[in-house]
C-alpha cells in the first residue's frame, strides 16, 4: 500500500503522523511511504531520518494526497485540505466530527474512509489511541493552569504548591478518566490541594487508592461542583463521551461563583468543550477572559510538546496502521472490533451514531 504522511498545517501544530521508526516498520512490511518535505521537523525528525529508512520525500502536500492510498495524520484535515481528499482514500487521524459540522459535511462529500483515532475502542471501553494524548494533555493542563494563575498572566497571583506557611492553590478536576487522572496526579505532585470528580463510584474508589493523599474524590453533581467553585483556583475540564459532543459542566452563570482570576482549562474543547463559555484558542493566542475568569481552550494542547506527543502517539497507532496497510481497511476492521469502532464516515455515509446524532444527519451502521 502507498502511505502518505503530510505536514500538519493546523495553526500551532508541530506533531507529525508517523515517526521515522514507524515508517521503517511499515516499509519492512512491504509498503511504500511518502513523507512531505519538512513534515517531521516540528517534532525534531528531519527529512534525512525518513529518507534513511527508505521513505520517499515529496515536495508538497498535494503530492502526498495524490499519491497515497492511506493518509496518516495527527489532526483533522482543515479547509485547505478538503479538496485533496479523494473518494475511497483512507484517512487515519483524529477527527472529532461531533464538534465540527463543516468538517463532517466535507468528508461526506469527499467519499473517503474516515477512521478516527478517538473512537477506536476496546471491549473494556478503553480508548487506546486517545490515551497517550490524554496523558500528555492532562499533564499540560495542570502546567498551563499553574502558569496562567500568575498575576502577570491574568490569574490570582497564587503559586500552585504554596510555600511553608502559605496554603497551596486548590485545583478542581472534572472527570476521572485518563486526562483527569494525569492532571490530578501532576497537580498533587506540585503540592496543590486537589479534588477530582466523576459519576462512577467504582472509578472514584480506584482513584482514591491510586492517587496521592492530597487528592480527594467527589461525586460529580451540579450541586457539589457549585459548592467547590468559590474556593477553587484552577478548574480542569476533562469530561469525555467518546465520539460525541462534550456536555457543558460549567455554565455561564457559574462564573459568578468564582473569584476573579480563576483559571479554567478546557481539555475537552476539541469535542466542543465542557464549559459553556469555551471556544477554541491556539497556542499563539491561548487565553481569553470572560467576566474576570481566565479561559485556556487550546484545541491541540499536546502540540506544544510535539516530540513527546508524536512518539507517544506513534507507539499507540503503529500496530493499527500496519494492520490497515497489510489487510486493507475492510478486512482489518472486520478482524478487529476495536478498530471497526474507529470508522466514522465511509463512502459518504455516517457510520458512527454519535456523529449522526450531533448534527441530526442520517446514520447507517457499518454492517449495512
């Protein structure tokens, strides 16, 4: 199979779809890999590293799309890429269709096979291709929350871990999944007073056992969250419904419960955001202020640490990419139920129910 690795052109995105090590593995399986010139430079992987393992370097993104049967990316195609996607072409990347109607409609028109990292799901409901980026995003959420808590950045002027004789900052983490656990763990390690919420009691029991003693668990309800907001310094939103739009856990009226300079970090923004007042921002302009509350809503948080993120993502995606290349997407998805759940749009049809529901569009099960 001919596999293409284009350069990411979304603003502030420095990751790349495949490392040289991943390309090497695909080539050893007998496939041809075409990498766009400078695609890996943002992640510290120069063209020479790809050429050394046998990849062909192509000068433009148009060349890559025109040549490849399968495109392996990190972020969803943006408007400039829509005309490049061909009917029947397999696009393997993060899509987050439920938060972007224009993208959904463009991929329906393209007739491509859209296999989304974020909805590949195992029998135990784990999301193997979302976990590595969730781990990065959770840690980065705490780091950025602490940074913007500085007075010079619009925050309250608190040090997240405090000092002897001075209380640490209070961090409220909404959602006890991979992102939330990673955020709480780092915040606890930095010395913060941490509360993590979830609606699953078994999960809260597990987090109580696994996380440090300065992390307390709390059942997630509107009443409980409202009770915590007046004394919270950083709120990290990490609520996820796989493939669907994130629910609004913090509503606009709740902003009045917080003290000015409180920092909201919306890690769920690529799925529409879990704060009502959230809208996507970029690494170049990451924050904005609503009624005295600082909002950090960067839609590709792991893109700030692309070398770590690309390597972690490739570790997770490679085995699936090899299966898709070796077998073709139809047989690979038939053989692997987890991979089959990654199919969102196929040949102009929405085959993932949550995406169809998000936009009130027709849904056609992949089995049909």
